[in-house]
C-alpha cells in the first residue's frame, strides 16, 4: 500500500545546481531573471547561489552580485550553499538570505576526498567546528545531509549501514553542540539510488529514527530520478530538492554524463497528478524551464516544458 | 507490497518508433546496422519497421529493403507494424518476420480520426475484417492493444470504463472469429499515464480479466515513463515495449514535444537493479544507444548511455 503525502515541500536548486556547471559567461542579470520568475511560481524555497571558491566553480564567481541584485518576494525563502567556514562568513553578511546551518557528512570517503580534499574525520571535525560557528552566530542547526547516500562512482555501492553510521555521527555532533536535527536529506549525489534502495534505506532510517523528517535529493544521471521520487512519495516522503528544467549536474561526479537534479516541473506534474499538493503553479514553472533553457543556451532534459501538462489541446 | 516479476520480456521498438519520425535521409544500411547490434544484446523481440504509406511516413519508405537486408539472428523474433490490409499484405510475404495478428482499438475516437481518418466503428469493422484475414492466412491472433488507454491530447482524460469497454469489444471480435486473446497492451500513446492511473487501470482489468497478460507501452513525453514502468513492475507486469536511446515520438500526437517510448537501456538498468531479470546485456545495449544517436545525428534522451551503469569508475 502506498502512503502518499497530502502535500510536499520542494526546494528549488536550479539556480545553484544549474549555473555552477555552466561556463562563467552567464550574466548575473539573467540569473536574477530566472530567480525572479521562480519566485512567482509558488515554490517555497529557492537556493540561489553558492559561496565557493570561484577558481573551482567559475559559474559561482558572481555569488555576491546575485544576492545584491536579488529582489526577495514575500513568502519565498532564499538560501545559498557553502562548503566551509569561509563560505559561511560570506553568506552571513547577506540579510536577504535565510541561513540554516546543516551538518553534512559523506557516506563515501572516496567522493569526499575528490570533492573536498579531506578525509572523513577531517570533514567531520570541520562540521563540528562549523556547527559551533552557526550556533554562535545565532543560526539554527536543525537539518543534516548525507552525501552519496546510495552509492558512489569511486567507491561503488554504499551499504545502508554506513549511512546509518553517518547519521549517528551527525546526531552526536548536533547533541554535543546542544542542538537537535529535525530533517535529514539523503543526497543521491551520483545517482546510484533505485526505487528498491530508496525503500530499504528509508525504512531502516525510520525504524531507527522515527522522528526524523526525510528529504530526497535525486540526480537523474541514469534516468531513475522520477521512479525514485515516486518510490519516495509512496513512502510518504514530503521533502524533495529539484531543479527547474533538470538544470545541473555535479562537477565532481567524475564523468561527463552526470545529470542534474530531478526536473522540478516534471516532478510537480507527477505529484499533482497523484493528488499530492505542491503549492506550485505548473504553467508558470514550465515558463521558467523555457527561460532557463534560453539562459543556458542549450537544451535541458525537462520533458513537461515540451510535452506540456495533461491538458486537452 | 510490491509484486515484482522475476523476469520481464521487452519488445524493442526503437528501429520502428525511432526511424518513423526521422527524416527519410537515414540510409537503410545504417538502420540494419542498429538492428544487427540490437540482435546481439539478448533482446527477444525487435520491431524493425512498419508497412505504412510512405507519403504519410517517409522514414518507413524503405521497409521492404530493411527486411531484404535483415540477417536474422537465431532466437530473436523480428516483427513489423502495419495499420491496414494493404500493409498486412506487404508483411505477409516477408518470411524473416514473425507475424502475429493483433486486434487494436483506440480508447480515443478523436485520436483515431486524426491518426487513421476513421471513426471508431469503421475502425472496429476493419479490425474484424483483418482478424479474419490473419486467421485465413494462418497467422495467429492472440494479442490485442488499446491506443490512448490513459488519455488523449485531443480528448483529455480517458475514463477507465471506456478502456474496459474497448477490451470487451476486442474480446468479442476475437471470439466471433474463433480465437482468443492472451495478451493485452495498454498503449500510452500520448503519455497521459501516471503511476496512479497505471495502478487503477491494471487493477480493474485484472479483476475483470484475470487470465489476460498485460503489456505496457509507455511514452515519455511528460517525463513519467520510468515512474509508470516502476508502478507496472510493482504490479507484476512482465511485458513492456521500449525504444533504445529513447528513440521515437509519435507523428500524430499533435505536438512537437511528443517523446519516444521509455528508453530501453535506462529501463533495463532499473529492472536489473530491482532484481528483475531482462535477459539483456546492458553494456551492449548502451553501445546500441550510442550507435542510434550516431545514426540519427542528434542527441537522444537516454541517460544510461551517458551516465553509465551502476559500476565503480
């Protein structure tokens, strides 16, 4: 039996996921044009940029300018990503952003080494320090994430027990700092999830941590994101990350075929057709996907922007 | 609870679905190159062409030449599509093909009118005549299909009761002719299926016709094909049509965004990862998808050909 949620909450990551892998040539004004359009769709949270080293990620070199130009729409939460203390300091000065501290570990040490040039224990120590910094700055730390939760291009399958271990570690980092985690994101960073592994891992996590809200962050590198999302919906998962048009791809996944997050408008179409409310206006979102395609100057993988919603012609 | 089948049977429709919408410029030799490569993958059935009016479908003008050049591989069944008596007569002379009569009705009369310029009753009468022709020629008639089973771009939602009515009509056409139908294909011609409508329609059909084997033919126009296929697998459906690379699109669907069938290699990847045997070698199939892309000269939507199988780099 399925246990579809009545309503889901989508974090739109297109501007961050998408523009980080494009060349640095996209004008800031066009990024803002997409963010403004997304702000009108009913999406509750938009991740607009990341504060990372512009040498490593040239597409994010204008992060400060994006925030400067941002015209926040009431009721929409704007967030950003950072990977270290320096990035957090840049984010901290931006009062248009909603800052939330997140404790993120990687289930794959091989991925972490390639991605952030740190061992697991160095990374965990950094997360511990950053948790203290967040709390010292008055920023809540109530969310967590596990990278490569389902598998890794450099390490292969990730046993669910490893993920459970990382979650225990996250919860003790939080407890030591005097905070507690309410929501955990399972990041399928390299698209190893299958509907079966989503079911298995979600089941185990719920058995062990029944009060944790789960979120799925699904890449579509092998075409399974929609089936995985459907598996998640059946389990009652109510939080998903997505990227308009299917923007994105991971620059660290190690192959050119790494695809973006699940396409927001295709996912919204499925959810709404399943009777799961998203709060998002599909037609407006499809217009955003077309705008995103125009901005990046190449075809994006989203389908509904071409196929249209389920409506008689 | 899910009821995944142990093994599924995939009909590869890429050469027919794909080349019918491409311009007529693809050399027959290249089509044969793809069919030969597909023959080595373990796929049990390959639909190689269709005998249709070359004025309406220029890409199929070389149907006879395709059959002439075909080098059948033992153990692989080669089939073709036809839509009327004239097409069937052309197919009948081709001894490399396995011919099977199929009774096909459309759940949407609006689609039928646009696609084949016939009313439902004209079409049903034609199917009755053709069933007699098949049987007179010694061709078995054991399969059936319902076009637009889940919805129609020109008619909107199709109530499940309409599909049940069409199935009754099919079964009586078969009974009158003295044959009986063992397998029914639900054709999601214009990609209106959702996981919920797959579950609902399959459930109703099984209640009413428990001995009918069901097959799903899923287009990916709105990005839901993989979720719909997963819904079908959960219900124990063991027959699927698919197209390598995601080749195809329906020339009659009425919009440019009409996409091909579910991508064979992405679907095989999902099925095998779910523990459902396909009998297909994924690596060889991925090579076929790359070949298909080379042949059509433009990007195809398949993901696994870029993302690769779930294997450590």
